[in-house]
């Protein structure tokens, strides 16, 4: 309704401007051309806002107690108020030769789609693609399997037609796959330079489409650090000579790599006991340099990060590029805090937006519209349930707890264990 009101107002403004004398100067606020350009700009912004409005939150689940099940729920999201207890689902008995596998470990939603890609975990190692309709229909389109490939995380090109996956096979490496945008099927598309090997345990993979770069983080074994791969053709490229870039503290076991493409800034978390967040700037070829004030601390009382369960995400980027959100502990309490980004220097500045959250917080997710931040936590020994928490965010950097937060997922004992979460926007092809 709010969008309809704004659209009606824009149309009224357009009509008013059309009745004004044509001064022939689009830079003059009183000219007809200025009015047309202004209203058109406002209408385009409203159209895009509606397309990226949050529509759902996918929660990968596994239950080992009889009757065993695995798969996911899609919790419905009201774009004005946030998460609701209503959900759609595809939960099935585990099957090693098909979706849902034994333990779904990662969910991806490619850009400009409402496709849900599930990595089904060790002993199955399949890539399953569902499509979530705007009428909330849910269809399993395709499952793909590649011998010797153990997919653990993914990133995409701009339109979602190319998927890069972190492969936990032997050796650990990054594979390139094509995606059929109609059928959802994937196919290996390795060319010159692909697949490329990385250190043990690639916990994060991100793409900079502006510079055609792929970054991945190795957090264990040797070598550790950030690997950068530069694409030089449609399916070719090479690792940068600098790879792996070692910032001096080992990267954390969390899936926390964040990229701010326009400013060529990159952030990751480490095992540093007091200043866990590293900031780096990269050039168009993927060469990295440490920011002068890096590493950063989120809090003088910082005691440790949020949970690393299943390579959980505890650092995430505001889609507008103004803030990072971070989960950590201090003084026996877990917090969600916003850190401001000085885009000129790359420095991180803790804000006064610091809210307490539940036990073992993990799987932090900021939806593409920037409206809501979601996370998984549990209540430990109080009521022993897994839960979803969410916070409403405003562009001026204010957080407030969602009106339905927290939403109970399941009992911790013999119930559904949340493995990962991912938001789905209204944007579709």
C-alpha cells in the first residue's frame, strides 16, 4: 500500500509538471523536462524496491530422530513487518542418491532468481535446484552429481548463469559451473585455469563482478589465507601471483568474507583475540593490501566470535555498503552490532547499535533489500529450542527487534537442527 501511495503521488507530480511552461532546461527544477526526469527516476526506484522486497527466508534443516527428515522450510516474510511463523517446505526422508541427502549444508539463492540451490552434504554431494513461485508454489527442478566433487559453498556472476563452488574434494579447489536459467540444471564449465586449487578448507567464496574476480579463504592446513583468481576470458583465468595473501592471523572457521565492490574493499574475520576483523583493499587484478588501521575490534570488551557451527556466517554486509553486522560475545552475553564503514579509508567504526541475542548465534543474513537482518540462535538450558531472530534496519543505521522475534524452529532435543539460512527477494526473471 505504501508503494501504491508513492506511485500515485509520482503520477500526480508528473501531471502537474506537464502543465507547467516548458523552460527547455532539464536542470531547472521548474521545467517540464526536470519534472519528467524526477518522476521517472522515482518510479524506477519504487519498481526496484518492490522487486527486492524480502519475501521468504529459507532454513535448511536436518532431523536425525525417527522419523528422520531433511530439507528446508521457507518462512514467509512480510516486507513491512518482517518474519512470520508461516512457512512452506520440502522435508523428506534422507536419501544419499537424491535431494535432500543426509545433511543439507548450504543454501544459495542466485541473483535475479527465486531458485533455491541446496548442497546436500557428504555421502550425497548433490546440487539440488528448487524454484519458489510468486504464488508460493515449490518445485524440485533438478539434482546434479559430479564424481569426486564435494560442494560446500557458492558464488555467482551477475545474472546467476555461472556458479563458482568451493569443492572440498581432494584436492580442495574451486570449480566453475554453468546454470541453465530455465531448467535449473548445472554443468561443469571448467576451462583454462579451472578448477584451481586452494588451501585446505575453503570456508568462503565471493565474486567481484565489477573486476571479474573470485576470492576464497582457506582457514586450515597449509597454506592459509585469501586466494584471488582473475578471469581473463569466458571460462579462463589464473590465480594472482600474490595468492594466498596471508594477513598474519589465520582466517576464522566462519563463512565471513565480505566484499564492497565499488570501493574494492574486502573484510574477513580471524582468530585474533582482540581485533578479529581484517580489512583490505584490492585492485582490479586482485592484488590485496592491508588497510592502515586493520585489524579492527568490534568492542573493547570483545571476548570471542559467534558460533562457527557448519562454517556459520557471523559477519555480513549491508547491501547499501554503509555497515557491517557482526555477532560476538562480551561479558558473558552475545551481541549483534553494526560497524560503520568509512568508504574513503575502509576503516570500521563501532556504532551505538548493539543488541543482545540468544545463545550460540550463527548464520547471519542481511536480505538484499537491506530491510532485515536474520540469525539463528538457541535458548540453551532455559527452554532448549532453536529459534530465528530478526531485526528491522533503517538506512540511517538503526536496528529494532522484529515484532515476531524470536520465532521457534524446533526443540533442540530430537528436533530439527538449522544448518543454514538464506533470504529470497520478490525479484524474479
